[in-house]
C-alpha cells in the first residue's frame, strides 16, 4: 500500500498533509493494486479507485477536505461507475467503523465540492439508493435535504423509497439498529411528501412492495410514531 493510502487508512492527517504538500498530484492518482478491505474503513476499494474514494469510504472528513483542496476530482468514477459520494453514502451500521456524524460531514464536504448528487453507478444506484440500502438514516436525511431524488430508478427499476420498505440484505439487516433506521428512513420519505403509491419500473407501488405489517401500517398512515417499536411478529 502506498504511503498516502496507508495514511488515509490510519487517519494520519499530518502525514497526508505532508505527502500532498510535497506532491499535490497524489490527490489525483488512482489505486493500482489489488482491492483493499480494511477493518478501520470496512469498504471494498478496487483498482482504479482514487485516494478520495478511500477517504470518503472511511469518513475521513478532514482528509477528504485536504484531498479536494489538492485537486482531487469529487466526481471521479470507479470502474463500477461509483464516485466518492457513493462510497460516503455506504455504511455498515453495526460495524466497528460506523460513525453517522462523520458520514454526514463527509457527504457534505463532497456536495460542497459539487459532487453529483444524482450520479448513478453501473447498477443505476445513486448515492441515495446506497444510503437507503445500507440503512444509513442520517445520510438519507442529508441527501434528501440536499435535493436527492427519491423517485430515481436503478437498473432493476427500484426507487430509494422502494428499497426502504424491503429487506435489502445490507446494513445489518434484521438487527434492532437496522429496523430502527429503516423506520426512520421511511418516516423521512413520508415527511418529504413522497407517496407510497410511487411505482417502480415494474409498475409496483411502494405499498405493494412492503411485506411487513408494521411498514404497511406506516405507509397507510396508521400513526406509528418514530420511536414506536414494530411488532416483531409482523417483521
């Protein structure tokens, strides 16, 4: 691993500062070696990603800012079509590296640098799809308030709201934390005025795709409050 990448993984800000001061071009480089998967970041990093992808994935807020100041491209696309904002929107909410506050701060840094809010990767997923899929509720709220489109469809036809009511298999699915985050995300879509009648690419509404009783009650407007526990028998 190069000294810059190692410094990002270690969140060694003085080292990153020195390396970029000596060679600002490092900020615009790509990762030439095999993919990385560091427990301190907990995100796959692939050949062709940039140092900014790595810093965004690890919510290294200050390093994200320094890389951008050195000329890193906030819209550099990986070989899978994902930009740093996609990586910042990802999370593993029951993992050791989870930090919702720093995730939102990283997202805001990238948006301030004009990262494309609606950029879609090769699967058609925008950052909002990824935040919903991994049950990152604060990131979902941030992206929606920045103007994220809850009606945007990925390649399989799903909107972010459709992903919110289904088991995505990501983000610690099945855990209490994931269910609480899912409830918060659904309420955020509803409070933003997104209708449960919104259809996916196959003509199915959000309500059609909801299988759990507690979610259907929320979508039907039956008054489940944000802090109310869902009926576990209905999950």
